[in-house]
C-alpha cells in the first residue's frame, strides 16, 4: 500500500499536470466504490481543477465548483494521466504502468478538456484537445468520493484520520502518545487514527533512526526517545519525498520512474544486511500481523 511519501509524490506530479484543466466528463463502471454524496457527473462538468493535494493517503482533486474528488488507491490502485504527449503514472505496478489505457482494470476515467476542440463521442486517449486521468484497480479495494470542499471535515472517512504525519507538531505527537501506555509503538505508528500516512516502511525507518525496538510499549519510552522518534519519522518521510517515494512492491512515482528511497532505507527490507550504525545484521520479526525490521543491537527490546 502506498504510504504518505508515495501519495505525496503522486499528488505533486498530478498537481503540476492537471491544475487549470477543466473536467469534461467522468466515466466509470464502479458504482459500489464511487460515492457521489448527492452530486452527479453534471455537477462536475466544467469544473476547473484548482489544486491536487493529499490528506493522509488520500489524493484530493479540488475544483473551482467547491467540489472535491477524493481518491484512495488502497492496495492495488494506480493513477495514470495521459495526454497527447506524455503519461505520468503512479501506484501499484500491476498491470504494468506502461500498458495501453483504458484497460480491463480501469474503473474510472476522468476526461479533461485542455482548451482544444472536444467531441461528444466517447473520448479516447490522445484525441486532440482532451486528456485523461485513469484510476485503475485490479483488486477493487480503492474508492472515489465526491464531497463539498468546505465540508471535508464531516466526510466520515477523513474525520477518522489522525493528524497528518508530516504536519503534526512535536507537542501534539507527544501528547497523543501519552494516553497509549501499553500499546506497542510500531503498531500505534501504523494506526491511521493516531497519525495519518505511516505504514510498514516509515514506521521501521523512524524507529531505526530513533534506536527504538518496534515492540516497546509506548509508556516505556523516555522523553528523549520520543523526541528522537519524532525527528526520525520526519527525516525518513522527507527523504522519501525528496527521492520520489519508495520502490517497495515496485512502486513507481508519477513520473513513471521507480522511486529511489529504498536505496536509502536503513531497516525496511534489509533483513540480514549490516546495520548502518553498528554492523549487526538487521532482524525481521512478525508483529501484529506485519513484519518489523530492526537492528537487534541498536534497538533493544528491554533497554538497560
Ligand atoms: Zn545497529
């Protein structure tokens, strides 16, 4: 599943590409996962994209009609933007991101008018004057929601998300930890209601940087460890965005290039490789249904 840096990279690339374009139509065969909340295709026709943004792992396409399109890629979603000249693609690597679109995994097609002539016939990729954003999802876990822009907060999904992992202040982070005494720290970091955007990769990376064992109870962390954890998470998230997202599960960024972050990963998927600090082989252990990667020497479960 894409984590915060990967979704940030997709949203940023799309923002450069579709900001200012006008929505011509939306085609979809996915009524079960397409939530209109009382709006219809008609309401979005002619809407100009003002910004593409991200909240947690959700991509937000904001429009000048005060309507926002929310897209969650979940496990197997991909977003592919195609115009006459180029394609930008991000998300799950299957089917390959360079396949012709639309294809049988295409659930939703957003048709944009680039200011050129349009046609009332079914608009195809490459047709003059139009471009397309395809939401493909082989396993159909993702979803699209249409909401009124000002009312994002009452939208039930977003309401459940905790503060954004990149935006949360240190004070807020440590306050929220204070009530979670017995919970294992890695499990808590991956809980989207605690903080939004962190999954298996960046919890491993943040904990390695802070020298904290993933199974430690939150209540056992010292003030200096909490500070180091906050710093470690921020650093690994920012580095990943800078490097174009991770290439875990063969993730590709919206420019179609494999993300480079994992070249810089210190713990995640480094099982058996020497710890960059002390040389001890990185260990992997099942924990709460996920694999935790950590240095058994630097990250002691029962520190003295
Ligand atoms: Zn180590």
